C-alpha cells in the first residue's frame, strides 16, 4: 500500500489471467497516473524482493537436489546398455532366456 492508501490487489497480477493493458486502464480510471505508476513500481519492487528472498531461502535445497540428481545419473549410467538392449525385439533377446525361450517357441507354434 502506498502513502495514499492505494494498492492493486495481488489477484490482479495472477499469471494465468494477467493483462497489463487491462489492469492499467481499469486502475487509471480510479487513480491519478502518478499514483498508479508509484503503486505499480512498489508492487514490482516488492515482488522482486520476495523472489530474491525465496531464491536465497531455497538455494541450499536446490543445490542439494541438483547434486542428488547428478548422483542418480552416475548410478544409472552403467545400466544404459541394458536399457538399450530392451529396445530389441523379443526374438533377438530369447537366446539369453535359455529354457524359457524354448517353451515360448513351442507356445507360439500351438
């Protein structure tokens, strides 16, 4: 809220429906241009500060998550060739199945 008690409600800045031109036109009818500019500048600065605080507050969590994801990627790397082999058709994989592949072939012929 500025010195004149004017404040644009937060819902006006909802990212899904926000239309800057429409908001300015609506509030321009209610407030002098100078006060509208001050109100928008204050909202911008408050939002920017909140974003910086949020980033600073959650930075350690972000770095930790990023490090854990890199660990997961390193752990999965040796499995890459197994995943790629799964893309082959069942006929090319059946020799490694041993006796099960023989039973499968018999079932296919029935």
